[in-house]
């Protein structure tokens, strides 16, 4: 499974009709804040995917002999690796915060 499929799963959620229908009443300002967060997340994931694809393409070009600059390919792969690690840390912190909230007793 590639990053695009995972991202689409994350953004679109369940695809079966009726699972989310009628369960999420929202006011006029809620969709704007939700759309801005969702847009920010979509842009970040798109940028992460673009970096991963560019790094993979650079490595493929280096292997096939189309690219002759090892330095640039190494920089691309390092940037892609750091971006992925940052995304994973953000996910971990978000899950940790969610679990703390979930375990709160009122």
C-alpha cells in the first residue's frame, strides 16, 4: 500500500454509506475550522509524499545512470527521511494526547 492510499483513507474515512450520516451536526463556524485543519493536514501529507517520491526517483535515476550527482540525491533522501520522521513523531504525540484525554476521569 502506498502513501497516497493511506492518506486518502485518513482524509476520507470509511467509505461505506451510512456510517457517518447524521452523527455529526455542525454549526456554521465548525466547517471552516475543520476545513482549515483538514487543508493544512492535506498539504503537509502531500508535501511529504512529494518528497518521498522525489527521493525515490533520484535513487532510481542514480541507479540507472540518469543522474550523476550523488550529493543532490543524498540531500533529497535525507530531507525525505527527516520529513517522515517528523510526521511520525507528530502522529505519536497526537495519539499520546488522544489517549491521555480518553483516559481522563470526569
